[in-house]
């Protein structure tokens, strides 16, 4: 039986490493698993976790996927403009507030973009910036121009002892039903704006694996914390939705993430979910009890040295992921199995020494297949994603990343 490594090697034998690859069979399988866990609710794709228009289209063409969650307004405008295949989506939510006045001016002056893009807000200062952009674009907007749509971002952190103890990300200052209703009233008081939805992303559940390897006691504590956080948030999210709906209708209520679809999808107040990392299944998403994805995004490094028995050196590889500076951020040797970093060097900018039993089986010119810790950030390192179907063992083409199309939004 042909091994996965042998399939990858045969399908990409004509390519010169380093290069990035997506296993489209694994991508499809992961997409199907995400929808299975979503309890029938549509999934909005988080573009920052994919960063390739072609693969975003691939996912949007699958059943259960509707809309895009962009990470910046310039990116959302670019996706809305589209390419030869047309706009990527007619429903793009920008997941983070923007203070980009130039991009706001473009949005305010483009009725088609205004009908497609929804901005994230959690402060009246955001409303002031958007309103100022609309006022400045008044001459070009013309009669009947649509209002700019906005979404309220809600703080989802668990604070069992009040603000003294926070479990979760520092995001929105809007936490209570009263605060959300007050911001909703500030939106509807401005005719140039339209309240479109609510987003409440529970990163402390969706993005933190509940089965950390080698730490069973910590895992039990973590699961208990996540259960209590999810219960508190479900109640508060429902109360916030009820309070805001006394002010205005909502087109959507967004929640969840790759690691929490199976729980958030059960909430009646939530109308749609968001996910993206699970399509590529990066290493940080390996340690969940509720699902097991297939690694779909990899990069190949060439072996360029054999400095000692049991040691090989690969070219490049120092592609750390964002987040806390810890041992979980570097990429991980994946294939062949049995490789690890040296204690003193790790993944380097121009060379990465690797040790372990598999090293003696590698020659100069062979490849090591690596996995990035996070999903879309890998695409900031490569301009092309080579596509391989591990079900058939075939090379099926190549698609550009955002970087390959000359776009770096952050």
C-alpha cells in the first residue's frame, strides 16, 4: 500500500522545494466534517485561515458554506471586486473594526460594495468614522445609495469573578445586554448606517484544544472551564440578542469557530457559524476530543546537509505562527515521522537542523514535509499552493495565495 508520503513525493516530483501544498482530498474531508458538526447551520468562512481566493471559492461551492468573514476592510473590498469569476461573495463580514479612512471612503462611495460588506463595530468612535466617510462621499453616492451595514462585536470572555479574572481574548468592550442595546440604538439613530448583525466569537473554546497532550490534569481543568464558559455565554448571548432585537431586526447572529461548532451550533440564538482553520487542520487544532481533522496544508523543505549521524539540515523553515511566544508556535516536522528540532537551534530563517531516527534515512536532496502551527499564516510565506489529491495520488494544479496575487493585507 502506497504511503501518504510516497503519494506526495510522486505527485510533486517535478517541483523544487521549498513549496507549499494543499491536499484537496483532506481539504474536502475537513470541510465535510465541519458541516457535520454545525447542526445544519450555515458556516461563514474565515478568510484569514485560507488566504487563497481559489480555495475560498472551492469551499463556498460546497454545501453548508455561505458568506465570508474577512479580516480587513481592504481585503473585503478586494474580494467584493472579484476576478474573472466575479465577486467572491455577495455577503462579506469584516471580523475586526477598521480605522482605515481610505478604505472607508471607498466603501462609502461604492453602492455595490456597501450592499456586500458589513463592518464590525464595538464603540461609537467606529460609528463616527463610518459616518464621516459617508458624509465625505455624499456627492458621489447619489440618491438611493444604501446605508453602510454594521455588526456589533460582543465580548465573549468568561469572567467568573468579575473583571479581575478574564478567560478569553481582549476584544469588544460590549458585554451586557444593556450595553449592546445602547450601541444598537446609536446605530439606528444614524440613517446612513444599518444594523445588520451580531458577532460573538468564543476564542477560549473555539481556538483552544481541550485535550493537551501529556497534560491530563490540565486537560480536565480546561474542559471544566470551557463547559462553564460555554454555558454562561449561551445564556448571555441569547439575552443580548433579545435586547438588541427590541431595537432593530437582525439579519444574522454569528458565533462559533472550528473548535466549538458542535456546541455553538445548538444555540437557538445563533443563526450562523464561522470557521476556517479546520479546512487546513494546522497543528494547533490537533488536540480536540470532539473531532480529528486531516492535515491538509503542508510545506516541503529540501535536505541540504547531513552534518552528523542522526542529523539533517533543511533549507529555510523558520515560519513561526502568531500568538504567545511559546513552544507551540514553530512549524512541526510531519513526514517522515520521527524527526524533531535540536535543543539549541529550532526552525531557522535559512536552515533548520532536524534530529531523530528518520534522519539517517534521508539523503541530500530529499524532502521533509512540515506543518504550520496556524492555518492561513502559511500563505504569507508562499505565493503558490500546489494541489495534490491524496485519494488518487495525482497532482491537480496550482493556485495563488493572496501573496501570489500581490496582496498582503496585514
